[in-house]
C-alpha cells in the first residue's frame, strides 16, 4: 500500500512536469513560428503592393502604343525603371517575347511559357510570391490593353535574398532566446515542483507518524498557499486527536478505577461470607446489605457510562416538543424525600410556555442531576432555587444553591469526567464524577449552552439555555 501511494505521488509529480514541459515547448514553438510567419506575410503584402504598382505603370506606359514591336517597346521601357527587377519581359498578344532584360534579350522571339503571362493575356493581373528559406521569389504579370483590346503582357520577376536574410536572422535570434527562456523555465518548474512535492511528502510522513501513534507530531507551515493551509489544518487535527486520545485514555483509566472499587468491596464482602464458618445471621445480613449497596453503586455507574457512550456516539435520539416546566416540577417532586432528609428547602419559579424540541429523558436527566447536586452538596437548613424563564429568544433554566460552593480554580474542570471537587465528600455522597459530564454533553447534544458561576452570598449557580421550540403546528414542530 505504501509503495502504491509512492507511485501515485510521483505519478502526479511527473504528470505536472510533463504538462508544464509540454506547455513550454508549445510556447517556444509559437515564439519561433508566429513572428516568422507574420514577417513573411508582411513581406508578401509589401512586395505585392510594390510590384503590382510598378507593373501597372509599365503596362499603362505601353498601352499608348497601337501595336507592340521590339523598337517601340524598347523606347518606352527606357523611360521606366527596369533595373530594380531581376527580369522584365514584354510579349505581344500571342505570347511572343518582344522585350526581355534577361541575358540581353536571349528569349526575344520565343514564346513565353510562364503561367503568369498566359493569365495576363487572358485579362488578369497575377501575383505570385514564395519563400524558400534563402530568398523571396516574386512574379507579377498584367495585360497591356489598348482601345479595349489586349495587345500584350508585361511580366516582372524578382529574387530577393536580403529580406530572407533579415528574417533568417530574426528567426535565429528568436530560437536562441526561446531556448534560453525554455531552459530557465524548465529549471524553475523543476525547482517549484520539487519544493511543493517535498512539502507534501513532509506532510505525508507526518501523517504516517500520527497513524503510528505519535500524536506529538507537528509540521512547520511555510508560506501562504494551500499547502500551508493544509499543514495548519493537520496541526489542528493532531492537537484534537491528541486531546481526544488523552481524554479517552484518562476516561478508561478513571472508569476502571471507579468500577474496581465497588467490585473489590463486593469481592471482599462475599469472600468474608464464604470463608467465615461461624458468621452470625445478623453479620451475614449486614454484609449482604453492603454487597447490595455496592452493586447498586456499580449499576448507577454503569448506567452513567452507557449514557455518556450514547452521547459520544452522536446517536440520533427521538425528539419532541417538551414542556420544561412540567419536567422540572416532576423532578422537584421526586427529589423531595432527599431534600427533606438533608434538611434542604427546594423552591421553584417556573414560567409558563417554555417549550423546547428535545428528548424528554435527556432534559429530565439535566434537571435531576443539577438539582440533586444542589441538594447533596448543600449545608443543613440550606435552600435550592430552580428558575425557568424566557430571555432573549432562549429558554433559560437556573439552579442555584446555598451550599459549599466550588473553588474558582476548579470551575474549568467541573464538567470533566470523573472530576470531583472534594473527592472524600463526593464518595461519601455517592457521587461518581459523571453527573455534570452527562449534563454538559446532554445540553450540547440539544444545541444548548451551560455555564457555572459562584452565587452571591455563597453557593453555586448553574445556568442552562436552549433554543425554543417552534410554535405548535408550525414548521419544524416535532
């Protein structure tokens, strides 16, 4: 699997390099081809304009003659510039050459076998130009028209190597420039690609170390690009994984310790019963009652752990429209015997119409745990006040007591699992350190918020708020 991932990573790198190199080759080719073609086309256009204009002047000059003869054509051609062309040729209407500057008129008297001459005698002005790499070879021909009839044709040809040499020089310089630029671009692409893939490989190595259990691994973000953002997200993720792993490890350790205590007591008591041959019935019943008490404690602890496990799994729970006032009244009624036993007075100020969308059992668990703690950790003749009201678009529940309070240094940890402010007193009161953790997770699960603060005059105040349920029958009503 690691080998396959390595191949994939290098395949991506090679693909990126291939694409960039192909792009560089295309750009270099365009840099060489386009200017050459543009320059060639410009020469073509310039020569066409120039040569057609000059051949037209010659044709017009000859058109004043009724017939074309060697003598009168030569006389007229002496008046125009024929030396700027490699060849100037004039024919009569049958295509017979009557004037030729090539090799002192060697072709005079013979038939001109140029296609341009034939087209000109047919009444067309013809221009042809081609570039063979060494020179521009241009040919132009036009008819000589007198009194509406074609009496001959004028043909010009030119072999221009100077313009071709200029274009070849430009092309050579462009080629050198494009090669240098391409080489620099290739080096830059290789450096950038190596840098980027190096950072990615570093990130992959860090991920593998985390996968192997080294949660202290961090990467050093460099730059301001997407890879930097990915590295920062990786660091944040490893911090969360490390915290989660540490929390779970601590949770398992604390849970094992909490479960071991009642189990050890049950085993000790049961062994005492089994090993004592002359134990009195009263003592046996006392030991059995202690075993039952520890078993109940173990059951409560197990139920709370299952409750936390369900919340941690984010399992969907059925939700409905819950009247928080009704749940609070039922909770206070169930806690009345405990409050009377502890000599604690419980009072309520519960507003009407406080409905939320939630699981009723979870809301009961929240109110019960907060109110039970307020009673258990109160002082003799103390009091507990439950208030329920709507404020700023939220349903707010407060539970405040006149108890022993919570030291300020312990406030950030009260919702941690198995955390006890006063461990000796918590154990004596039957606490497991899970009640407030269950409250916190249940509140969060239902989109609520919970806070804790010291109460003026002594004691503690817990404040819980939830988003209200939609009006009954409205959209979103469960």
